C-alpha cells in the first residue's frame, strides 16, 4: 500500500497522528542517550574505584576464634 492509498483509505488526520507518534518516539529515544552515557561513565568509574580499593587492601587472615577477648 502506498502512502497515497493509505491517505485515501484512512485520511490525513490518521497519517498525521502516526507521524507525530513516530517523531515523539524518536525524540524520546534521543533524549535518553545522555542519561545512558552518564550511567555508563558512572559504572566505569565504580569499576575502576573498586579495582583500586581491592588491590590496595592487605589480604585477609584466617581467624581461629581463639585470639579474641577472652
């Protein structure tokens, strides 16, 4: 079905509504991109910080339970 056949069948208003909804979908998708980038950068920063902290800590020692307060 061509655009002109659809125009004859459903009318101009229906095609305009479809175009508005399509443009709104694209606009919302594009508006989401900066937030996705910020999320990705935050995740990379947290991974880097986690690696720095865990390599800086001394290894854990095994506790037998007998070196307590008593």
